[in-house]
C-alpha cells in the first residue's frame, strides 16, 4: 500500500511525501505522487503509544456499584475507543490495591486481567495491549495480588503510589476532602474526618515502607521498569531514585520535576492536564512543565482522545510539532523498550494515523496497525 500527498511527521521535521507499506512494515519514504491513499495534505503520524490509561476501568465499572457482567465485551468496547483515539499501543493501567480496602476496583481486577489476557491471546483486540500495574502501597492486601500477577507476560510497567492524604497529590487536605465528596459521596464531620485520617496515616507508617521495598525487589528481579507517582518534594524524588525508579509519573511541583530531571528520570504528565489548562487537583500544570523543558511523555490518563489533541495544542502554543508528537510516540516507546515502533522510519511497524486539523481539533481520517487499515 502506498500513502501519498501527506505531511509526514519524522523525528525532526515535517516532510511532504509518501510512505509505502509492505508486510506490515514501512519499506519506503519517498516522493511518489500516485497512491492507494491520497492524504490531501493531511498529517501522517506514528501510532500513539500510551503508557497509562484508566479507561478499561470505566467500562468495567460504568456506574458506582455496577460491575459490568461481560468483561470481554468491556475489553472490546475499550479497544475500539482507544483505536478511534489514534492509540495503537497501550498499557492498560489497573489498580492493585486501593486507598480504601475492599473497593469495587478490587472486585473487578481479576476479571479485567483475565478478559484482557484472553482477548490478547485470541487476537480479538485490534491494537496492542499490555499491562501497567498501579500499586497502592498503603493497602494491606497489595502483596498477595502482586505475587499472583507479577509474572503476567503482558506486564510492561509498575508504578508505586501512596494516596494517603496529607502528602503528595493530596497535600491539601481540603482539596482531598472535597474531591472525595464529589467522586464518592464521602461526607465527613470534622471528627469523622480526623479519625479517618488517623487510620490511613497509621496504615501508611506500617505498610508503605515494606510494601515499597518488596515491590521494588520483585520488579528489579524481572527487569520491569518502575515509575513513581505524584512525587511532590525533593525528598520524594530522592526516595524514588534510590529505589531505581526511572520514570517520574505526574510530579505535582516544579521542584520535584527539576530534581527528577537532574536524576535522569523521564517525566510523564497527563494529556487531560494540557487540554484543561491545569491539574484538577491544584498541582503543577503540564504546559508549565513543557515551557520549562521538564516534560518528556504525555499519557491519556482518564481521557483517551486527549492524547492526540494535547500535542496539537502544544504545537499551537509554539512548541515544535515533531517534538510534541515524540511525547506520545517515540519517547514512551523508547522508555518501554519498544524498538520497532513510535517513529516513521524504514523497517519499523506501520502503525500510522492520518490526521487533519479542523478548527484546531485533530480529526483522524485513517488508521493502520502493523499495516492493517481499520479506518
């Protein structure tokens, strides 16, 4: 298949030209005018590589208290949404453990892993799915779950989290209290809230250090990359660095991002943060970090369509387009060890998306995954 008359986004330039696909790979980048697909001047980008999306959980738990009875159907609907967002390789982020033990998320975890593993094995999904395990260190039930799934062959990333209020993402207790009221209808009296905090902070002291050490050891033994989550202070970053963590996911302050850069960690922020103009929980904005050259990777987090939109919003704000595209293609592919994708180059997988800007919004017109056209 030959794709022509396209603005091809390469590593360091946008070039008008053509791409020829053969056996699922890119085998020519040239200037042919005759083509099977005339792109009419649209952009051709590498397929997006998303290392953190919570989207599958939205299909498994579509309403509070509702666990969807067909996990396979949930997986397939999720797969189509990601594909329609231009994502061709994804790490489905699943929460192992939770701030409040025994939550609905824990109930759906086993069925979600089983359904996605089966869908991958039976080739029912269209893009490439892998796992990102988000491990809540303050949950006493974490390690049995980790031991049960740490050797899943689809596991590509583990992140360590501590959502205990009073630090990291929830340094502002008033913001935490309001967030839980809106999300989960948790309404506390002041006395109840103090008791709740005391319980969680007590668990943090006894559970987080040993859980963190054990999880780090298990991942190092298996050469699984580790990411921190919501580092806020220089001390947080130093702790991550000492644990061999190479990815700083969602640092909440400029101070933490600067120290992560000094320690050689790749900095990841959520693309919804770019679209919304800042963090929903009052933390540092992704755009601010981009202006400070403290942003390496964007990830869709909880809105798959925001991933593609965010890089064009950065470009509209003066950032170099190939560099912004690399934040959702080449950079995540490299940190995850995917040498065969994330760039438009000879011999790489033909994971490609054709995009036209309409009133500043990116509209996907064609999608190829390993050379197979889905749209």
